[in-house]
């Protein structure tokens, strides 16, 4: 008997053990979170006029926020270590 589509999808996402999301999906999740924050932030920063001296500061802050957002999202994914870990 062939496995159901939901069982195939569950195995593709969760793997054999079923307690952790596969690394591929965790990497794609992180890429999506960081890319989303960077793209959304760049649209917001594009509307604000900054002096030439401070041109790199908003970008550095945006990258820090993106990495922080990824850390929070990654800690909420089942099977991952919490932020305290």
C-alpha cells in the first residue's frame, strides 16, 4: 500500500525521526527570514534621507535586526535549541 500524500509531505519536511525539521528547510527558513527583513527594511530606509556620513549605519543596523529575527525564529522551530541554550 502506497503512503498517503500527507505522510510523504511529513517525511519530506520532518525526516525519519519526526522530531526535527530537516536541515534544508531550516536553512530555507533562515534565508527567507533574513531576506524578508532586509528587503522590507530597505524599502523603509529608502524613504528616509540620511546624511552621507551615516550611510552605512542604517544598513548595519538592518543586518543586525535580520540576524536577530532569524535567531528568534530559529529558536521557535521544533527540535532546535532555545535562545538560552
